[in-house]
């Protein structure tokens, strides 16, 4: 089967890898260059975790972790660094209570810590007296940029093609760039609405790197609050901190990214609160493609060839991209249907 994929971010390249490994002829179309910084897949790292306040995603991650293990075995390279995750918040935090219930429901082991224990175990990490934490072992970060490089190599080595700098206008007959395809997959990230009428909105996100004292046993961490601050240990660039709170809406095709001074100051204050002394050394920006309820959107188009889309990652999708790639192959080969995942229907 000849498959055309629109968008060479982490989801598109992951789908291409699975389809190439299954013997399909695959062409991936990318309007920019691979690894560009205009969308959501670039950057060095992404958190991966089973600790979700939503039990559905905790259960789904049980399928995802083995797929990353398979990817590492195929690449013969480590791309997942296990640090564990410290998930914390106020004692009355609904998100913290639901995360604990989700882990219990899915039989995922964890430990509970108060402020003193957390500081002792994790390089002095500061919790307020009215905060408490969950520590879950199966979590860490993915080497995002390296994953994209490996995927590119795997696709090309398997006979797939990647067409860069080409803006496509597909039609329902499966024609892209003058080529006829037997199936089409749209993984266009923040540009998905150019092809599919689904309710997503691109939003600017700001994160930063800090220099501080060495904290060799620091895990990835997430604050269970309305702002959802999160952070990484130092993997060579400094300590990374962001927040899962939407920034301004934007047009992803505009080359300039506005500055969000309020977000920068919030990150600075969070670093000071949790770690004390340290210097912000770099400010970075990216895009969230936000879907309602932060659920992914997966669907099939009414075209004359099988055509599917996978979108709406809402800032927590990179860890699932290997699963999206697997699912894309299953959909195209007919072993799965979009009806198998009603949670991800745009019509829900």
C-alpha cells in the first residue's frame, strides 16, 4: 500500500516508521524542514509518566511504555531516561487526590512524601508545609530531538521518502503533490485545521532553563495546581521549568512568536520557591495545539481512499507519539477503527 503522510513531526515520523517496517511504501510531506522550531515536536526533552489525574491516560500509558522499549531496542540507543516523578500539591488538591486514585485503580506502585521527606530524598526540593507529594517510579524524560533524528533515519533506511519544504493540497481521491496514494494520514500539528475541521487552537507556551547547584537525584516533577508547573533535572542545558497553563492564542504560520513576560516571571518565581538561588539562562517558546478537555483527536475523513487524522496533543502528547504511530498503522491496515477510541472523537 502507498501511504502519504502530511506532517513530519513526532507523530508523522512515528507512523512512517511503523508503516515502513510493515512493508508499505511511505512518503512524508513536511512544509518546513525536519526538526524545525515552528511547531510542537522540536526541543530536547519531554516528560513521560503514568501519573495522571485521569485514569484513562494512566491505563493507556501501560500500552505506551512497552512501545518505547521496543523503539530503544530497534534503535540500539537509550531515549528514555528514568528519573521517577514527584507529583505534588496542596493537601486538598483535587488533581493530587485524583492522581493517587488513578494509580491505585491501575495498580501502579507509588510512595507518598511530606515536605521533610521530599527535601531529604530529592536534593532539598522545597514543598510548603501544607503540600504533599506522590513519587512514582516509572517516569522520566524522553530525548525528544534524538528521537526525531532516529525516526528520520529509520524511515529513510526502510525505503521511505521525506519531502521537505513542500506545502501540500491533498484531495479526497488521495492525490498529494501529483502522486496517487492508497491511504492518507494527516499529522499536521498546529496546521491541522487547514485540512480538517476540528476544534483545536494553537497557543504559545514559554519555558526556561536555570543554572543552579548540582542536584544529582532530582526527578522530573509536576505541581498539581491550576498552573501545572513542571520541571526536569539538569541533562546538560540546565534545569528546565515550564507550566501547563495556556499562553496567548496565535497563528502558527506567523514567523514571529510574541513574548509572554508574565509567564517568564512566573517561571522565575517558581524556581526561587522550589530551589532558592539560581539564574535563568535561557527562555524558549513552543506551541500547544489545544483540544477540548485536552483529549487527543483521532478520526477518519469521508474520502475515496482511507484517510485519517491524529491531532490535538494539547501539550501532553509527545510521550504518546510512539503509540500514535502504532495506531496509525492499525487504522490504515484495518485492524483498528476510530470507533474503538470514542474518547478521542471530535464529535464527542
